[in-house]
């Protein structure tokens, strides 16, 4: 449904709009065409995400957390795929998996969260751990997990007993889907799960399929 | 403490945390697409979007009231202006305008020419009858209900259907007494 045609002439040269402030603070850029990057309030996005999770978990697939999780992840996948395509349109293909993962960690994460991934680990056998020390979307949720629920939260049936863990876990399916979708657009098939055993940090575990 | 002066939509938008609208636009689009897959009937999707909007609106109004410092609106005309100039601006970063008032001052149109929800969106033929932006009608209805106004919100014009603007008709049905602000119908 979202076309990839670009309303603006040149994506490469962008200037973040900061309404209310003077935008000619970079005289060196004066010869570039300044393209406004449209923004909305963060609360718009966050309330939308909360409502998506709520509708799927409490509405359509109440008592079927696995199905709800898959739908939420699918929405994320779609978003990640489209964003990745837009952000790599002008680039040559990535030469290897590590380069693609680094793109996710740096440019991609910056576009989404205005910061990069803080820590990247790999076992050099297809598993990468992307750690965000203060994941934006968790920071605004009151995450109050008991000891039993800590650790990897990707087992929906195990989440069922702990509503807090379930709500948080469900929200995390969305960014997991985004990462999986983004990598899929780069030709990499993988599985992505989230680990919040070390709050407020959130780690995304990417397992590339051989 | 002296009351704070109401802030303009621009000032609030500049002061809140903002995100790349693309992420929001694509998330909304992916969600609509998933809803169409899961619910199949376009009319069901319209209803669901309105319901989701309502749920969002009843929460968003708190942030609106907290950040805008608007004092109680004198009448519905002022309410509509505030939604168009402050509400839309502080959340979506765009301003709307208010026109087509009826004689009693209870029905008006909110016109939106620039709408981040529909950036790069085209409706396929299979989605005739879909009100893609129906979440907005729910948001307005939900937030007004939280300030004691029961309204009916309908689309008169829709750019995705070929019109030149988005036009939402907002009709004030009744003012609910303040003792029962939380209705559990709908």
C-alpha cells in the first residue's frame, strides 16, 4: 500500500526540521538542497503501538498469544522491510552479513531511534547480539518484571501467567519484526528475538539462517 | 500561582519528543494492511480503526491538556479551533482548519490538506469503501468524550478517494454532565 516513490527530489541531502528554530545554522550546507524530514510526536507512534498490541492481544487473539505475537511481528516485518528499502536505495549492496548488521546498528537504528546500537557481539557463526542500552520504546513503558519472568521473553505461552511480562514481550515483537524485515530486504533470512534480562538495556538476538 | 498562558501548536510541537514520520506512516500502513488480511471485510476494518482511534483518543487527551495549558473552552466553536490548530499540530505536526459551521454552532468541518498518515499511500481497487484514516475520527470522538462532549464524526471528503482534501464533519450530540466522565458504552 505504501508506494516507494519519493515525493522529494533527493533523499541523500536531508535536514531535520526543527520547527521554531532557525534552520540556517549550517552555512556549509547552503548549496545543498535542504529536504525537510517530516516528523510527528513520539506519543503518536507510542500510543499507536500500544493500541496495536492491545487490539491483537486483548481483542482478536485474546487467549491465543502465539497468534497475536505473530501478527504483531508481521506488522513489524513489513515496516522494517520498507524502511530498509528506502534507506538503502542509493547504496551498493552489502558485501557480507557483518556489513548488513552494522548498517542496522548504525544508520538504520539512527533513523528510527536517533541513536545507534550501543554494543554488537557475534559468535562469528551467524549469531549477532545487538544491544541498545536504553531502548526508547521500553523506556516509556513501566516495565516491572518479577524474577521468574526475566530473561528472554519470546515464549508467548510462558508469558501467559505474567501479564506484565506478556505486555512487554508483545511490544518487543514489533521491533524484532522490524529488524527481521530490514535484513530480509538485504537478502538475509534470520530469526530475531529480544532479551530484556538486563533492563533498561534491550538486546536483540539475530540468528542468521544458513 | 498565576495560570499559564495557552501555548501555540507550533511551540508545543517544537518542545515534544518527535520521531521520523516515515516510521509512523509505515507502521500505520502495515497495521491497516494486516487488519484487512485478518478481518477481510472493509467495513470491519473501518470499525476497528475507529475503535482503536477512540482508545487512543481517550489517552491522548491527557497529554494534550497537560501540554497545551488550554483553559476550558467557552463553546464548541472554540473546541473545534483548538483541535484543528493545537491538537493536530502537536501530534501530527500539521494544522487543520475549521469551516462549514451550521447555524446552531454544533456541527462543523475540520479540513486537513496535509496528512502524514497517507504519505505514499494509494488504495488498491480491492479496498473500495475503506476509510484509511478512520483512526482520526475515533481519536477526535474519544478525546472529546473525555472532556464531556459526545460527538459524531464522519468523513465528507477523502483524498485517497480522489477528493482534494480530507474533510471530517464533527457534530456535537450532547454535553455529558461532569459527574460521569467515563462512559463504558462503545
